[in-house]
């Protein structure tokens, strides 16, 4: 009886089977040695599986739902990424076209204005990397009349200043601005170039409000309104405004 009870207990603890269930599943054993070897092999394989997770079905259901949700989210992200890449490609193509159109026009204006200011010569702008215009640098070629210049550093300081001002004038002609401030652009110019600079600057006065900061007499004389800052009392700055038309009337 004790052996019987021990067998029944072991049957339940190891296999979770009752005696009646075991009788239903039991099959006759012809070769006990082979059966015991097969049983030992099954036990080894079961032990390799590790601990049994009784909540595996519930966890599988939760993980499956989570997987389905994240898969849908990933698909949305892929669609959004593709749409953004298409948008970036379209914008890049549009920016490239606008840049090239603007560059061609500014280059044309630069050549024309350079000849007007210098009385001839050649000047142009070139892209360092025409195949990658949005990241390309810009080379400036400028040669006043009678000079063969291969490098801007070969120009005098005044000529370099005039070339830079010419490029700015070209940009301003292509896209006029409502307001423009020139801060001592004429500092390195001789008197002849100062006259060229201020006279050409006046051609933009009809479309752009120009403010020129300068210490050059010829530039001051070419302006319509003069603003000066002086310190009548120590530590107190005052602003003086004078229209040259009023000065002319006072002088007359």
C-alpha cells in the first residue's frame, strides 16, 4: 500500500496525472530496457527546456498585440520618411534652380557694373564645384583695364574694396533691398575711386534707402542728409541732423 501511494504521489508530482488518466494513456511495454532509455532521453530533453512558464500564452498574446501595434507605427514612420525624403529632394531641386538662376543674373550684373566702375576690364564669378552648387564655393575673377590679374591678392587694397563693392552692387541690382547700410566701405579708396563709389551708389537711391558711415569728405559731400554724433557734455552723446539742401540755401 505504501509503494502504491508513493507511485500515485510521484505520478501526480512529476506528470500531473491521476491514476485513471494514467491508465487511459498507458501503453503496454514490450522492451523495458528500451522504454527506460527512451524515458531517460525524454527527461533529458525536458530538463534542457528549463522552467516552464505557465503564463506563456498570456505573454504571447500581449507581445503579439504589441508587435502588431509597433509594426503599424513602423510602417507609418517609413511612409513619413519616404514623404520627407521626396519633399527634401523637391526642395533641393527647387533651391538649386533658384540659386543657379540668381547666380547667373548676379554674375551678369557683376560683369556690367565692373566695366562701368573701372572703365573696362573683365570680371566674372565662377562656381568651384558646378556639380554640387549648394555646397560649392565661389571664385572671383577681376582684372581692371590694362592688367592681367590671376589672383585677387594681386590687386591693390582700394581695387579689392571696389571689387567687393561691385559684387554687392550686383546683388543689390538683382534683389533691391528697402534699406542698406555701408560701413566705411570707402576707407581704403583714393579720391578718384571715392567719387566713383558715391556716384554709383546714388543710382540706387531711388529704390533703396542708403545709410553710409564714413569719414571721407567726398563721400559726405555726396550725401543728401548728414547725421553726426557729438559729445557736448562729457558722457552725453547728441545727434546732429543736417540736410545739404538747407546748407546750400544758407550758403546762397
